[in-house]
């Protein structure tokens, strides 16, 4: 896979990275999103917040979002048990009607 050097500017500081060429768009989108969050925190708190605090709040926000999405997409143990019980009931039903189907003359 081809690599390329890019520079991302996050919190007004440039960072040089070497990345896979096909992932540049993802890095650029992440750069914009992080900087947008930093801007929101700076706007909300004005002179009462420094860039380090903005980065901390931004990291917390991304973690909260990630955990929320993971929980929404996750399947709980109760869900797995319910699906297992449903599968067993369906197998039992299908096994009960399968012999009757085999007795049908065509």
C-alpha cells in the first residue's frame, strides 16, 4: 500500500504524519472534526479555557460518543439468550412439520 506524508493542524499546531494514501480523507475529516469541537469549547467558555482543556473536553466527547454508539449497536447477554430460545423454538416447530411434509404425495 502506498504511503504519503501529510501535515494535520490540530489545535493550531501542525503534526507531520506518514499514512496510507487511501486513508487521507479519514485523517482530514478527523482533523476538521477535532478542530470543530475545540472551536465549540472555546466559544462556550471564552477566555476561561485554554487549548489543553479544550483538547481534554474534546477527547471526552469523542469517548462518550464512541461508548454510546457501541452500546446502541451491541447485543446484550439477554438479547443473545432470547435469540437462542427463539432459534430453539423455530427448530422444534420446523422439525415437527418436516415429517408431515415428507408424507405428502406429489
